[in-house]
C-alpha cells in the first residue's frame, strides 16, 4: 500500500539530516502516514547524530504512549515505519525528500545534487532552510520545477505553522500539491514569496536587534527589555530568552547580516550580538518565576520602540509583497506566539500604529515608514484580515473558511465575508460555479460560533443571529451559479447547515465522525436550516432523529442518506471543483431541493429517546420541524429563526451554552427541562 494524494503516490519520505529538527519532521510524517504504509527514512552521514535523532524520536513516541496520545498499535506502526541510516541509497525510491541539514548553501547544493541522482525525476525535493532563497539552493538541480522550500517551526512535529516558498522555477502545481498535502496532514501552510529570511525569521531576529538597540541606548537592561517586550507584544518569552532557548545567536547574527543586504539597511549585526556569538554566551534573562519591575516611564520607552520596530518590520513585508496581510497575521501569531500584528494594529488604531512607526523611523532612519500602513491609516479603514479566503481556479471560485483555532466556526464576521464573496461570484462573468470548503484536515465547519451565541441575551438577539446565517445560506443557494461543498472534515450544526445550501456535497470516504446537529447539547435548536433543509434532503424520520438526539453520522451513512453526493479517497477539493464545473455545464444533474411545502408533512413526531437532552428545547425543535414542513423553505427558515430565538426563554439554553464555554464540549450539560 502507498499513500496516493491527488494522484501523486507517496510510498517513502526521505529526511536528510538527523540534527535539531530532522527527527521532529520525521515524527510528524510517520505519525500522519504510517497507516498508509509510508516509510520515513532519516539519512545523515554522522552515526552519532543518527543515534541521537533516533533516540529523540523514540522518546517522543514513548512519551505519547505514556500520556495516551498514541495507542499501542500506533506506537508499533510508527516505530516500524521509520529508519535512521547513513546509507543515502535508502533514499532511492523516495517520492518526497525534505532536507534539514545545516544552513550552509554549498552543503545544501551538494546534497540535492546527490539526491537528484538517486530519486526519480518526479520526486518532490524540499529544503527546510530557514533563510536561503530556493533559487539559490536548487540552482544546480535539473528538475527545478519540483523543488521548493518548506520551512518548519520549532517544535516541528507540533507547531502547525509552515512557510512554503516556491522559487520562480517551481511548477505551480507542485506548490499547490505540497500546500494541500501539508494541510491534509495537519499543518497550516502559508505561501511566502521567495526572499532571504522569508516572512517569519526577519521578525524573530529583528526583535532581538530592536532589543539590543534599546540596550545600547541605555534605556533598559536585557532583563527589563525582555520583560517589557514580552508584555507589549504578547510574546510567551521575550526576544533574549527566545534567542537563548533556540541557541539562536549565531544564526541570528548571520541572518541579520544577510538581511542588511537583502531586505534593508535597518537589519544589521549589532556589535553586542557578535560579542555574544564569539563568547558563545547566553543573554542575561529573567529566571523562571522571577518578576522584573520596570518603572513606568522606562516601560513606555521600551514598549514604544519594540512596537515601532515590530510594525515597521511586518509592514515592510507587505510593501514588498512577500505575503498577504491575512496570512501574515495568522502565521506570526501561530509560529512566534506573538500578538498577530495587523489585528493588534487594528485594535490600537492605525493612526497610533503609524505614529509609533514614524517615531521609530525618526530615531532609526534605516527603518522605512511603510507605504501600506500610511495608505491604510489615511483611508480611515482598518487592515482587512480575512477569515474567509477567495480564490479563482479557472472558472470556479473557491471559498475557504479559515479559523483554525475555532475549527472554522461561523461568526458574524464570517457571514459578512461570505456575503461579500457571493457578490463577487455573482458579478464576475468568468465564474461559472463555486466551491465552499473549510481549512484544515479536521473540520469543514464545527457549527455556528458558540462563543458569540453565548453573548446573546434575548430571544430577539437569538432570532437575529439565526436570520443572519440563514440569509447567507439562502444567498448561496440562490446565487444563480452552482455551489458544491468540499467537506474536508466534520460538519456540525451550522456547518452541515451551510453545506446543505449547496447543490452537491463531496466528502471523504470512511470518516466515522462526520455530520450532526448537536445543537440540543447546547440548549439550542438548529438555526441555520437544520430543521428545514435536512428533512428535505434525508427525509423527516432521519432528520428528526438527528436533530432531537444530536447523534452524529459517518460520511458513509451520510452518503447512504443522500446527504452527501460523492465520497472520495483523499483530497475532496479537486473533485468538488470538477463537479461544480460539471453541474454548471449541465454534464451532471443534481436533484434540486424542494423549495415549497413538503408534500408528506407530518402532523406529529413519534416519541423518541432524547437521552439527557432538554425536554423544553426538544419541544421547540419539534415545533420548528412541524411548522416548517408546511411552509415554503423561505418561510420555514423564518419560522425556524423564531423558534431558535425562543431557546433564550428557557433556563436550559443558559445551562447548555455555559457548560460548553466553562467545561468544554466533552461535558454533558445538566438540563432542568425548563
Ligand atoms: N464555536 C466556537 N468554538 C468552537 C466550536 C464552535 N462551534 N467548536 C469548537 N470550537 C473551539 C473549541 O471551543 C476549542 O477552542 P479552545 O481551544 O479555545 O478551547 C477549539 O475549537 C477546539 O475544540 P475542542 O478542543 O473541543 O476539539 P475536539 O477535537 O476535542 O472536539 C468538536 C471537536 C467535536 C467539534 C467539539 O469542539 C464540539 O463538539 N464543538 C461543538 C460543536 C457544536 O455543538 N456545533 C453546533 C454549534 S450550534 C449551531 O451551529 C447553531 C446553529 O445551527 C446556528
């Protein structure tokens, strides 16, 4: 068996380098792909590094077994699918090779020359360089179209962020494949334009430089700067501690010297940093639990400089077109555990952010005052940070909901962005059809945003929230161009309700936890069409069972119920795009939804075991289903929204929502049936 993804077969993954990060990259691949019998081979010329790397990987696997993260079968599977070896010939049949050797250009070039001689011309070659441009690394390669950089962040098996840097020669299909593959195996990849240092390391290293400048100016000590920087930037650890923890001084010194040439003159190697490198010394930083008091006037001076430097660096990336604002905001937040910069600037006001940058630039003239920030501030509008991405794949628009921390849950912002994208789809004559999908490998959409709903206080607010979502689903259903839902993972509550407004749905085969209407767990009823569209698709009996019990169904069951039109083996997106096009061209016919009242509308529902769920909420769910069945879909939705609002008249609504917010999804609410 091998793993085939979008038609590309991966039987073996090669990792070159058993140093700091190679074993962690290997662990991520083996964890994700061993069940497909994919072999992971780690190659290094140093036996000592191999032994150390293997021990590190095995220790992490055993720890996972101890904590229960890995089941015994997984442990056995992982251990039997990873090999540490000094024999480069083991790479021969590798379909994907990640080089994670020392940051040394001639060495990387030699490695790839050797690897190209071993693997097939179709194999994909990636470098986990943290700085070097792919054009330089792969300069001597023959099959440049299949090369790119794939930059991991510490710790590589757990940190989901990744920078994917294609060169000007990389085949865009290869970039697309690598991006999707990483998403499929649980990463959050971001495409970054090729430039030295990419998008993240200039900020990581630049914050250290900014700290040293403050130190040089005599404004604070390293301990004080570290403390204030971590507070004002929302960093888990300050820039000096960050350098100590990653052993980063030498890499930062090298990186900063190159950035001086390749980004701008603000980046430079301060003398103090070079001295630390030469002395192989660590910075003096606050000890664990040590509190550093900084007088308010000095705290302000330090914070203003750190913020000015941060905004200057990130906005320069936007000016240079290295990455989009939405991607960068999410990437920095995840990879560096820092306040996402554009959200941060929006919250303090762009005029204030611009003033901080201007003041910084006055003191350090090599830091440019960003045009993008100046223009935005002048426009009076905040940075546009999208949670719903829009892309054209030829004549098909692809809408992707990307809220990884909330499993793509639908909030008001998402509804607004969806509305704007619908208008684009409608008005663009090139677009014939559309696909809607969720980001990542876990959730299509985990429902309406429970945290937002928990803030609603009255039936009228509940009804208005449901209507907002319903109007969007109706717009999607009636936009005049076919929509297909590419259901990359589970769809719960508002998630399955969103998918049901599509003309067709494509889902992964064999997903045991796939679709459900879990609203009654929260002291709610479905509010975005679950009581109306679900009976129209799967029939009354099945719909009533799903809505009243919250029992989820598998993707295979969803297919059997007619809730899903097609099941696929790996990536749902290509088939969804193809299907959308086929429907638009009339090559594939789909059954249209009944928009009028249901011919077989029942007058009552049979008794059913609703388990621990609220009887008060069940009555509302039943009422919404029975009333809606006699109405047109449009009117039925309005009735559903009213019944949804009625949930706020019950005690069980507060109990259900509060239980989720305070105790999480796994704890059952103790309903009082009122
Ligand atoms: N809204 C907001 N946040 C959500 C969410 C939702 N619908 N679903 C999950 N999340 C958040 C969680 O709160 C958690 O955030 P934190 O890390 O900040 O705590 C994060 O996503 C990850 O969730 P879990 O840790 O719970 O992940 P898991 O893998 O253990 O479980 C799950 C995943 C089964 C989806 C579980 O999160 C769950 O049951 N979520 C609730 C799903 C639900 O009830 N959806 C229906 C909402 S009501 C609705 O949609 C009404 C309507 O019709 C309009």
